[in-house]
DNA sequence: AAACAGGTGCTAA
DNA sequence: TTAGCACCTGTT
């Protein structure tokens, strides 16, 4: 057997991983601008991608396995930054599986409408360390993820490191999500989470976040927090709406707005970004998260989200110590 | 072994 | 309004 999908652990609602079908389909998608799968999938905005050989093309130098919504995929490219993405999927295990559907899902997820060349140009010329950061992360794209999955994932991310978050998300998908093909599962719906006991959610090693995840599922399911309404709300109002959920503060709310709703003018601030803003833009002056956020939004305007993610990727992987 | 991890809720000034 | 602390659990 070839590369395998995410491992499924035992859980209350044990399910087997189906054999990976031999009938794998492939297409090549040309985006309107450059993409780096590594920068995009490893910068920490999504938790479901793992490096894995591309089915039938072991020589592709860049390849990942993951899930977009209800569709499991392999993606790859021939060099670190290209405009073309190789995509493979298993048509037998998902209902909508034609190449045009898959292509539409991939284009949307990778935010094909973003003008990456322009964004990178503007940020590179914006001064300070931005030129260096953008050069390092060239081809990084802010994804357009499902808002619910994004919300739940970031609630689970509180005070956790990225590998641990991925593990919890994979576990929840394996236990409570729907089959997505290639032996993988989609992220569970609010209803699927809300119908569990808090104690069975705890088996995902989510720790004290169990009650936050449950609260999010219940409020979204009941419409107490309306994720479709959030889409059309002004940023500050949308932030307050999301923060009605326990475990959602300013940082998580901003991540959901950026990675789930593609609000490119928000600038989520975590400890790393606060550090970066202080060190590289404020001469080392200490500043609170709110000040850092306001600085980022003002300085980078409509591209604040891209600035944030480039800074984050660069400071964590390449910035001088 | 002990500290830390992409924050947030709660309580006390 | 804001500072300080606890919080599950895997990883370093």
C-alpha cells in the first residue's frame, strides 16, 4: 500500500479506515498567481496537512495529504513556488467528485482571487523587515477555510503547540466526522460535536478546552451565534459576535475572521506577533496585544492579514535570534 | 525534570 | 480597566 492517510485512533465510536482505492484521479490546477504549498500549509493557519508522497508521482518534490471540507486530497507542485497545483483524490468515496468540482473547491480554498504578486509587492515596499519576511515566504496564501472548522480548531489551539492541535483535530474528525475519501474524514459538524458528552470529547486530548468546543458547537447549532450573519457584519461587530463563545477572545476571533472569512484587513496578534511588532517596528518598546493589533491594521491596511502571516512564518522559521 | 505551548476566563484591586 | 493566575496534556 502507498502513502496512508491520517491515522485514526480508537474512540468510543470506533470506525475502520477504508482501504485506499486504486482508482485515484488527478488534475492540474493553474492558479492566477504563485503559490508555495510549504509556506501556505506549514505557516500554521490550517491543521490538517501532512507532508506525504503524491500518489503515482513519487518524484514530485513538494506534496501533502489533507482534507478540505468534505474532500480528502493530495496536493503537490514541481518546485517550491509555482502557479500550478497537482491534485489527486478518490472519486469513489465522495458524492461530488468530478474534476470541475474538485477544481472549484481547491481554487476557493487557496484564495485564487487574491492578487499575490501585488500583495507581496506592496508589503515588500512597506519598510522594516517586511521585504525580508515576504522574500522568505513568497507564495504564501491566506487560505479560505470553512468558518466553523476554523472556529473550532482555533478554540482547540489555546495554549497548545501545533502538533498537539493537529492531533486533537484528526482525532475528532476520525471519531465524529464524515468520510472524505482516501481513508480520511471531514471535520465534524456542530451537530456532531454537540451531540457528544463533554467527556467523550475529552478523549481527543483537548483538555480543558472540551467545554469551549462544546459551547461553540451548541451556540452555532442553535443559531445563538450565526456564522452566516458574521460574514456580512462589520469587523468589530463580527469580532464581538464570535466572542460570545467561551474560549473565543480577540486572538481566536481574529484568526477566524482572517482564515475562515478571508477578512484580509484583520491582524491577529499572538505572542509571536506581539514580539515581532515590538522588536522590529517599535524599537523594542513593550506593547499590549491591542496596541499591536491596531498598529498592524493601520500600517498594513487592506493587506494586514497577509502582513501578519508573513511576519509569523518568518519570525518562527528564519528570523535572526 | 521542569518548563513551555500561536490564550482566555475568572477574580481581585 | 487591568494584572495575575490556573488550566489539560504533549513536547522539549
